[in-house]
C-alpha cells in the first residue's frame, strides 16, 4: 500500500539532491549553508518518524539557526540562458505548458477514478491520501514527458528546482513551521488565556467591542502565524465561541466565515504569510522583498473595516 510516508520520502529525495548539488556548487559562496539547510529538510522528510520529538526539535532549531544567521544564499546553477528560453518559447509556443498541465490533470482524473470505480477497492493507496499520491504521480509523469520530449541534461530539472528553491530560501518552509505553531498555541491553551484577559477588559454586554477585539485578534494572530487557519482556533476558543456565539447569541456561520475573512486581511499585511507575500517577490526578483505586502495594505485596511461592520450587523441582526 502506498502511504503518506512514501510521498515524504519522494520529497525528501528531491531536497537531498538539492543539498548534494549545493555542496558541489563552488560558484556559490554560501554553498555549505544551503547544503546543510536542504539536507536537514531531507532528513526531516525521510527520517522524521525515527528521530522522535526531541530530535525533530533539534532539527528545527538547526534550520532556524542556518536561516537566522544568514548562512543561505542564492545560487545560479548553469541552466538555459535567457536567449535560449526565448528561442524555446518562440519554437514551442503554448505547448510548453503541457508538462505543467499534466500534474493537475493526473491528480484530478486519478482521484476520481480511484474513488468512483472498482479500482479503489484494491486498496493500493492509504485512505484519504489518494489526491496526494496522484499529485506526486502527476509530477513524475510531467518529468518523464519533459525528458522524452525536450531531452534536457539529466540533472537539468534538479538544477532548475535548486535555482527556484534557493531564490525562495527559508520562506519555503515557513508555512509548515507556522502551522505547527498554531497547533502548539491551541494545545497550550493560549485561547483560554486570551479569553480571560479580554473578559476583564471588554465591558460586559458590549457586543461591538467584542466583535472589534475578535476581528483585530484574528488579524494580529494571523500576522504572527502567517495563516488565518492557525489563528482561528485560538481566537475562536478565546472570544468567538464563549462570547460572540454562546453569550451574545451570534450566528455561528457568520462568526466563523467573517472571522476567517478578518484573518485573511492579516494575511495581506504580513511577511509571515511567505507563500503569498515573500515567494512571489523572490520568484519575480522584485527589488523590494516586502513590496507585495506594502502594496496590499491599502486593500487590507478598508476591507477589515467593512469586515467588522458585516460581522456586527449580520451576526447579531
């Protein structure tokens, strides 16, 4: 049976290749830092189950140390030049998108076939992991198509992948770490503590003040964690459920949906939401690393104000 661990090993093998290629890249003065960082990522994915909590904790500290002390640097592996890419674009046109389209097509078709035909009864794939498996298979099919069709050098896809992942840098693993932080906050009872504090500050019976604190809390914790889904359990336990829903009778659907929208306003204003705000800046090679965040603030603030009013009038009409 194909389990989720198989997919972790596949991803880990890719990061291990990035680490190995980085170690031998003498053109990059920070090659050893890159090699260590992506090597630790590979170790986490391939052997994380065997390291235990303490071992994985040390591994995360190693990743944070390498990134925090500036040991990572962008690489420029020998791949195609701008002129060669332009020539490929003119020659092949939109057919260049074919390998990229193979990935979602395989994931969609494979998942539907596996779940709605007799194939699923064969038990080849771990339950509820079908889409992940077919997504990885799609990536492998796309890679095979590239080799057969374009015939690149054997390590060209890995070198291109290394170039992109080095451009993103430590931000590539930030979403996973922040998601884990949200779980830790919820498990440590941070929501209960915040609820006790806000209960002492907010005047009893003041619904608008409670809505305001809930929305701003969603924004603040989303900016800290980089993810509204990680912030929501904390604020729901602190204010959303005990005060807005139970004490004041707010509509649970409105509180949940509009509360998440408030969190998304925080997503627009934080570099911690790396996959939305830092990764595009890195891939587009913008001069200002935080340019995306700065451009979005003018949208986020008025959206938040409207969001607060919707939450107040719709949930307690």
